[in-house]
């Protein structure tokens, strides 16, 4: 049965880091059982890993085209794999699938982090060989050292929250439409079979349910991504946006909530922020042909901060991800902070490399959807985006008890003052019919686009689409009229706006 991942992206290490993939040119059962044990132990909560038989590797990277394996050996390999799984202590059974890739037969063993860790494997395949614990160290499988063994014992039966069974939910709480949409988007071969397979078997193949047939229950990650209203199981599993027009003390604000499946609420929040608050400034430099272009906030930095907040927050806590938009900064707050493997001074410097991840399955899904990248890339990407844009360094804060994590992005200095040089503000998506020297905000741009499409929109439509009060909508329209960009035609009650 196909795996719930894009095979090309997997083999080329595009959506799964090479540390989580073991490439093997041929079938070597002793090496396989050790790597199975290491992935099942999942010491760092990375989400287990994949063993790919039939691909040679150099320095941890695949060498393509693959060498492949003899198709006639598949049955024998599957039988040997079953015996190996029973020799693990406790027994552990991964998902294995023969596939054809670039004309060659491969065998892929998907090994998610185990529910009953720690696991041991025999050091050799001799009949009475002693057992040992194995872990992943970077891109290699190694025998656990005494301090590693102590950590594994501390993790005994300690499954990350997003990978646990939810005893309050039922199988039919998972939405087939959302599952199929996900499989189609990531390009999984499982999409083609998703309507023919029994629903329970499809969910088992995706590892979003667990338990015996008579008590099959969804895992939390499955509910967070494939249920229309995960908030019913995880209160405040949402993004809350608050826009302070002046300052928090003035109590002039707009609130908006983004709910639903995690990836949808994340995309909706990012789209809203981009269309509403991201503004580009074009500065004309005397004696220079090209103008200078920069943004009040680089979208790439905002995207990375918000994705990291959704990825690394705890869904056991009844606290939302908060986005606070102030006149001169944007704050993104999540709960709790990084684990104690990250030093506080490193957090303040932005050198956040967590050894252990809080949500291993959420990370997998976000990576497959191209919403996040590999380990430890978030903070460097944020800092680089701010630097390229000419913005101040981002600020990261937490307290001694690690109860929260706060990321602060300061507005570009040019948006704090009005210099004598000629410059204009341009929204991210300016309609063709708007003169470039006329600044419009995102709401006004949407209004103009609707008129250009022939729709008769009014202030009430602007209120509903942007979740703003009537006073704000009327002010936006009034400004467009003053600029001579729109005009009102007809009687006051039956008339309509059109482009001037």
C-alpha cells in the first residue's frame, strides 16, 4: 500500500532531513534491526525515520539513479523483516512498502517514533545475542551510551502529546475530505487509493489512529489536521490576532480569530496579515535609476515566526498563539517556551537549537505541506530576512520557567519617520488601475479590485470581508473618493460605487 508521503521528495531529502533517512544499497538485516530500534526510540522526538533499501549513499546523501534490488527478493525481505520486528524488545512493527522509483525496485521501511519506548535490539543476529539500546546520532545509528540510556529511561512510555491517542474522539471525527486534500497536495500515491480503501485502513496507513479494531481511536495530530473543528478537543487551538491602532492603553483595537485545521488556520492568518499589514515602500534616489524597495515587515520573517509558534507550542495548554500588531512592532506569543536544553542566553541571542522537539507529528505534516523546513532553520531564516530588508534584529524572549516564548519584529526604521526624499507606500498587491503615487491600504485595494471586476460593493461588504467596524470601512471609502479613484452613482439608497 502506498505511503502517505511524496516518494520523490522523500528520496531526495526535500521534506525529510537526511538524519531521518538511512539509505542502504542492499538488504542487511543486522544493520536494519539496529536502525529500526534507533528510529523507534526517537530520542529527540524528530518523528522516527525511513530506511530505503536499493539506494547507495555518499556522505549521508543519496546517489541517484538508484541501484535497486531484485524484485524476486521482496517476499523474502518482508518475511525477514517480520522476524526482525519480533526480536525487538518490546516488539515493534513499522510500515513497509516495495515501490518502483526511476525504473528500479526499492523497499521502504517507514518507522515512526514508538509508543512503548525504550526499545532494545540484539547486537547481532546470533540466537542468544545480548540486546542493547540504539539511537540516532546525526545521520548514523549508534549504540546508546550510559547517559543516553538514562534519557531513554526517562522517556519510557512518554509519547509526545501530538502522537498520543485521544480517548474522547472517534474514528468518524476524522474528515475523509481533509485527508484526501492533504494527500493530493503533497503528491502521495495513497491519494489514488484513498476512496477505495476502508476508512480505518487508510487512517492506519497514515498513522493517525491507533488501538485494536474494537477500540480504534484517532491520534491528536490527526484531529488537529483532519477535523473541521479541532478546538472541540483542544480548547484555544487557534491563532488570535489583535491589532492596536494606537497603543494598548488607548483600547482602540481589532480582534480576529483563525480556527479550523492547523494548516488552514495558519495559511488564513498569514494571508490576512500579508494582505492587511504588509506594505512596501519605494524610495527614489536622486541620480540613481533604480529605486530602493523595502517593506515595513519582511513577509518571510513573519511567516517563519508564526509557523514556528504553531509548530512548537503545546496543545495541552489552553492558550492560543497570539499575534499582536502595534504601530511600530509585531509580537507573536506562544506557550510554553523552549525546553531547558536551550540556554536562556542563547534564546536572547536568537541561537535556538532545541535538542528535543515537542510535536514530532505536527512537524512532519507541516514539512510535507512546505510550511516549514528542516531542523534549526527557523531562527536563522528570520534573522536573514530582517537583515536583507534593512530591519532591526528580531528579539526573542522567555522567562526563567520557560512558560512562554515571545518573538518581536520591529518595523523598518523608514516607516517610523517621513524624510524629505520622495517615497511612496505600495501595498503588496496593488491593482493595475491604481496610480503608483497614490498610497492605498489592503482593504482599499480589495474594494478597488471588486469594483474593477464589476461588483457593486459597499461599506457593509468591506466590513464583512475584513472584519472591521462600519466607521473604518466608511473612512476607507471616503479616502478613495477624495483621491478621485471612485465615484458614487445614483440615488443615496439605490446607487452604487464605480471606478472614476
